[in-house]
């Protein structure tokens, strides 16, 4: 979990730990460490904090599926950016 404050907007990025580590080691899909790298937190803690962000990026099957189960995102908001890698965005305007 990483947080950013850009032009007064609070941005939260969430990425499955295993996905982040594996993708960057295998060089198949690069996830920007400045944007996604951050604190390793429990998925429940991360999702509990979604509501405080103006914009939230979710990457990985675990975090995306948990957000869907909690009703934080809709199924139609999920896209696949690579094989078995889900991606979704949340806008709290």
C-alpha cells in the first residue's frame, strides 16, 4: 500500500505483495516501485482505507476480489492487464 498526495488529491495504490515481487523479478510486467511500492499491510486494513482516498488503484487477484466481495467495486470495473492479473480503479469524488 502506498499513498500519494498529488495536487491536493489523496491517492492510494494497492497491489498484491506476491504479484508485485514476482512481476518485477521476472520482468514480464513492470510495476513502478515509486507508485506501487510501499508499506506491506493486511488486505483488510488496505481495503478499510479505500474510502479516504480520492483515487484508488487496485492491482492483483487478491485485492481486486476482496474489493469486489465488499462491494467497493463492481465487476464491470475490473479489467485484465495480463494473464490472471486484475486491475480496477476507485474514484471517490
